[in-house]
C-alpha cells in the first residue's frame, strides 16, 4: 500500500491518499481544503472512495467539491451527520484494490471519530484521536474520559510497530509512545478537559 500525505488549509490538516500498489485503486482520506492539491495527491490512481475520520470543518471542508470532482462514494462514521453513501461502524472493512482497511471507532475529540488501519501493514490513519505530543483536544470532562477509554482499549491494543498518521503534524510509532501513554492513563486527571500533553 502506498501512502501519500499533504497538509491543506489554514489548520494544515493532513489529507491522505492510500493507493493499492498492484491495482492503482485509491482512497482519499479527510479532504479538508484545496481540491486541486487533493487531486494532485491522488496522482494517476483510480479513487474508489472518499473517507472521513470525523466531521470537523478542517477535515471535510472540500468534501462536496471532491465528491463532485471524483464521482466517488463518501464513507463516513455513522454518528457524523455527514450525507454519506456508506455509514461506517466498528469492524467494518473497506476494500481498496488488493488491500483492505479496518474501521476503529476512536471517540473523544468528537463522538463520531474513527481511525482506519490497513490490513497486514502498520499504517493507521487516526484523525485527531492522538498526536505525538498528546491526545486530541476535548470539549468536556465526559469527552476526556471517553478519550482515556479510547487510548486504553483501542490505541494501546495496536502493535508497537503501528505507525499513527494524525490529522495534524508528524507520524509516530505506538511503541515509542506507549510508556508515555501508560503513565498518562495512570494519573488522576480529575474533571479535566481541553488540550492535553502526555507529561501533564
């Protein structure tokens, strides 16, 4: 599987293209802005779907433009409110040429957020679930507790060689961050919510 990334828009949101290296079929993930840049990102591949991690504007700002341009179905989390051709739920499988993506619900930053893991590879597209410096921003203490559960039950269940490709900033390996995440989870954060860092 070939992975390409390009930051787009005012928030430098990472848009991703995943292409099957054998068939040339591809998916576009999180079309936040700049339709022409997104089209260039896809190269000569054949897009079979547009995927969304969550419904924040910086991740879906160019969604309708790309839907029209590519004439490809939109797949989005079931709770997102996005007018999708296919609503995604836990354990769903998305075929891209000779490869497949698995859908992992990873709520917290938003209730609808999902991550995509590529079968038999260490590639995970995680949206704003987790970053190198900490988890995604939360908007209530309930959302933060949901983030903690996502980290404990989903992210830490991924293998050490899993490479997370987030919605903003650089990619990173789960194994390298695992000790920091485990320390973070062991602390009592009270009723905290907002921007968090692993060492807080």
